[in-house]
C-alpha cells in the first residue's frame, strides 16, 4: 500500500483520528518505556487535578532528608568537622529547619519570593555558624525558579547564590577544605538550575508541538471543508447545465404542442401554454439560485455539454496515452441512466484514474467497471499499484475537463445520489481500489426527449 495514498485517504476521510509516529508506537509497546510513559502521563494528569499533592510530597521529602541531621546532630556539614564548633540547641535547629522547608509550599506559585526567603534564612543560619541538611531546600527553590519563574529573576538568583556560597565556604562556616566545599556547593547549585532549565525547555518544546499539531489539524479540517464546498459548487454548476438543457427541451416541446393544439382548436392548448410558462419560470428561478455559483472563468463553457458515459472512451484513451494500462468493462443497460448519473460516473472514473497516475505511476494497470443492476449503479476502479522496487513519482496526467478534488469530490458526488463509497487498499495487498455504489432511486431519469448528452 502506498504511504502517500493512505495519508490522502486519511486526510479526506471522515473524523479527525490521528495515528502516532512509528517511533512513539514502538516506545509505548516496549515493556519498560511504555510503563515509564504511562506513569508519566498518570503523574501529569494527577498533578493537573491535584497540584497540592506534589507540593506536599516535595515538602515531606525535604523534611525526611533533614531528619537525620536533626535527630543526631554533631557535624558541621558534609565537608568535615571543625575544631571549637559548638552545637546550637535542638529547638533552634528544628525552628531553622522548619523555616527553610515551609516556603517550599509556594515554590510554584511564587518561585522568586520562595527562593529569596530561603536564601535569606540560609544566609542568617550560616552567619550563626549553623549548617543543616535542610539547606537542600535552596536547591529545590533554584530548580523551581528555573522551571516556573522569569529568566531575569533566575539570573539575579544565580548571582546571589554564587556570592552566598562563596561567603559560606570561605568566611561564615567553619569548613576544613574551603575550595573543595565551594566546588561541590557551586556544582550542586548549577545542577539544580540546569535541571530546571532543561525541563522548562522541554515543556516549551512540547507545548509548541502540541500547538502546531492543533493548528495543523484545524487547517486540515478547514481545507477539507473548503474542498467539499468547492466540489459541491462544481456539482451544482454542472447540474445547472443539465437541468437547464432538460427544461429547455421541455419548454420547447410544450410550446410546440400548445401551438399545434391551438391550430386544431383543442382544449389542451391552454394547459400546454401554462406548462410552457411554468417551465420558463422554473428556468428563471434555476438561473437565479444556481447561476450565482458559476464563476467568471466558466462563462466560456456555458454552452458546452457536460460529459457522460460516451465520453469515457476518449478519457480512457488520454489516460492510456499518458502510459497507464486501462481495461474498461460495462454490465447492464447504461443507456437507461440519466445525464446527471452519467456525469457523476464520469467524474468518479476521472478522479480515480488521476489518482492512480499520480500515486501508482505509469507502470500500474487499472481496471474500470461500470455495472447497472437492480436500481443501482456500481463504479469500481482498481489498480495494481506501483511495480515492486519502483518509487512513487509524479506521472504525467491526462487532460481533464477541470481541476478535481480527488477523494473529497468522489464522496460528495456519491452522497448526492445517496451512494456509498469504499476507498482503500485491495484485498490482495497490492494496489488501490475505489468502489462506489449509487442509488438509482435518488437519480433523475432521462430527459423527456430521450436525448443523452454526448
């Protein structure tokens, strides 16, 4: 099956279903990656509905990290012991830890204020010679500021953090190895900022992709609607020509019969004149209602008859000249079809063969079947697809009577006659098939004159 033809069928079909890329499908099918993706989606949905749950979890996690330091104090920090260090009372330690952890409740709503509060509390503790594991809240505040806050505030926060850490490692805290301590402190702060910025950029990228996908979907729907409207206008213009021709024949016959009846002094003369006047009135209404659909460039073709089944042979000849092998088969009495149905069949065959030339190329073989049976007309156009190893390429198209709209036009024309359309790959696995069944009960009959358009 041709990928481009499958995409075309999906674009012109009903609904707005969208398939995921093959790489994403493989990731979802993978046992581990699929579990990670599903868990990520669940967490995102839970956070969207109950954002306080994540904030509570972060506060509890930082509090758990601080518990060992509060329950068994005795170290200055992660950089070694210091002589002459006096452990502050436990009440001060618990109060300072709570002061560091509490602002994290507002880390997403007010990231800049949260970071500033934790930074001032940390600087106050360090000036008093207090070092706690609860200072990890400063890293969480930096991460939250990088993820949710403004970039200008993040720049000032990074500079303030660097100054505070230099003062803490070299002046305020009794650290045995200031250079090593400063290296680890600046490294962890940089890692927190980098993680926040990375996730922020990823979210912006995903939001851009989602917005682009939404806009493309809207544009696709609008394009399908505009194409359908243009095709309906085209069908209406063609039916205007057919109905106008048939009404003209009817009016001419009524006028002729009225004149003949008047010469013979028959009572039907007045009724025939009324019939002719009614026909002329109907033609005027038809021109006013449907004539507005005719574009200026169509004026040169007002007098041209619309194509019918007799024009299929010249159409197939042009397609064969373009290089496509086509076989044509008919079943039933095609002469019984009205001019509107013949035009619909002609356009369906024309659009289907144009798509075959475009997507399958000249190396394909097409079979056209038109069958009339039990009040229905079935039109089937099937091709064998591109030859094995041949890449799809734009092939020369036969001359047509005007620009078509592919599958949308086929569906619109079939819907006018209450028909059904089946478009897709053939059951053999190679090639493409267009199968249309028209309901003859919805089709107008042949003109009273018995004439058919050429």
